[in-house]
C-alpha cells in the first residue's frame, strides 16, 4: 500500500539526512582525476592506471607526481604544500612536530577516504630505518586542511587530486606506491651549502637514493643495513652505469663547491613552512581554511651562515696579462723607471757563482766568524789574547 505523500516525503528526507554525509564522503573519495592532468599523463606516454610515485621536498614545500612510462618513471606535475611543521631533518619521536624524511611505502590499506582532514593517506612512518633509530609515532599523513603537527598538509582541492591519482594507480594493480621525502632538492649545491648541518650524514644517504632514482628512473628497492639506507642495484647494466656516473659527478661537484668557497649554512624554522604560492594566495584574501600556527611562518627558512663564503679571484688568462705586459701596451709606461721584468732580462752566465762566498770568512758560521773577528765572547777568549784572532783570520784568508 503506497504511503501518503507527506509520510513518503518525510521518509525520503530522513533517508537523505542519514545517507547524505556518507554519499558526499564517497563522492569526494571517488572524484575523477582532472582532465588536464590526464592529458599530461598521455603526453608522457602513461595513464591513470599506471604505477605512481611521489616525491616531497620540505624546504621547497612541494610534492611531485611521477608515473611509470615505457622507459621508466616520468615527471607529471608538482603540488604546493600548504603547511608542514618542524625543522629540516628526520622525525625521531611522537610529538616532536617533525615532518619525516626518508623512503616510505603506501599500500591500499593506508588510504583513508573517511578522514577528518577531507581525504588522506598514511605515508608509513615509522619505517624500518626509523625504527632502527628508535623512531616513535604514527599517523603521519598527506591530508587536506592547511594544518600540520608533523604531516604534509595540503588544501582540500589538492589532496583530492593527489588522492585520486594514487587511488587509480592502486586500482590499476600497483600493490603499493613509494613516497620519497627529502629536506630539500638533493642537488650538489644544496648539499654543499648544508655540509655543516648535524643531519648531513643522514642526508647523504637520502641523496644516494635520490641520485639513483634520477639516473635510473626506476622505483627504489630500499632496505636497511647496519642502520643505514641501502638500495638494490638495477637489473639493467646501462642504468646501473648511469647511476654510478651520476654519483661520481655529484660527489665531485659537492667537493669542488666546498673547496672553492661555497658558504655553509643551517636553515632554521620557527615551526615548518609553506609554499610561496599559498602564502601569496592567502595574502590576496584567498581562503584555505584554518592554518596551523600562522605566526610561525614569518620565521620560516631563516639561513644562518656557519662558514662564510670566500670566493677566490679568477686567475687572469695568460693571453690577457701577456698583452698587458707587452712593450706597446698602454700599461707599459706605468712601470717604474729602470724596472725590467725577469722574463725580459739578459741571463747572467756567472749568476750561479754568486752563491759561493767571495772570501773564506764569508762562509764561516756566524758565531765562529764573530769570534775570529775579535768581537768578543767566549769564542774569542778561547782563541787566545786579544788581537790574535785577527791574525788567525788573516792567515786563513791567505791560504
């Protein structure tokens, strides 16, 4: 028997009230990847269902998206981070507000479509490396809402797209995707500038992984040996050779930068940072929701010089100074009167003889010469009565 219209309407409204939030939550978790991003993937020879990999850089406040293509992983696009907290350096314990650094793995079970922070996924801290160093804590996320207590906080719109990209890769058959987190872009210049930082040994391990990925474009096979990150070699000899070449070049560049006077700095934060895009956006009145500790952002990324730079002057090329010193040069009249450069002097054939003493007495040790010349002292006294020394010296001269 059909319900009367008022009763049916009330029942429908009640059902909508019950199902509305769940339906809305399911809707945002299943939102499609934007068409422009799909077009970028197609241009690079990859697709939404292909494996994905993310790379985060704290100092630059960016997360990159990489997708697997026919010849390896290819760069797709970069998302600005709205907020991260802490300092440069790894996360060590629960409550330290540190956003972690290292190599993490995200399987499907770590995706959270029902997050209180719009959408999120757990990056997998602590990993084996973190645990080997006593790391504690959990639930470190990439999530919506511009508020961080150790997470990578994005805006709702950006995390929605990141979530969709990760979701489609997992649906396409990828068992888990890799999340690489770095203090900054791992260039030789950045490493040289931060060479005096207490975390530099750890960052050199991260750079080894970053260089390997850059050279091979293969997902890193990461393990932990003796408390250090270790990376399995590529099965492709050509790619492994490319890794070795890049590592050698980067090591040489870091050493050269330090040697030639690159200043050493430490970058400090009151409490984390924010991408300049979001800073400019909010300054113009754009809304990103609540921002955690906005007062701390005024003191983000302050560089403290530990070792000042000392750039040596570039040497003047020989061709240049030869023209300067030429007789017809405009600088030639500026020479001192009578000055003749060494390279223009006539060689003296007897110059070698100048090293020999002209007289016997000139070659004697100073103390002995002083005694023989009657200048007094113990040596003169030992030689006999005053005046006898001059006779000895004169006799020696006649020999």
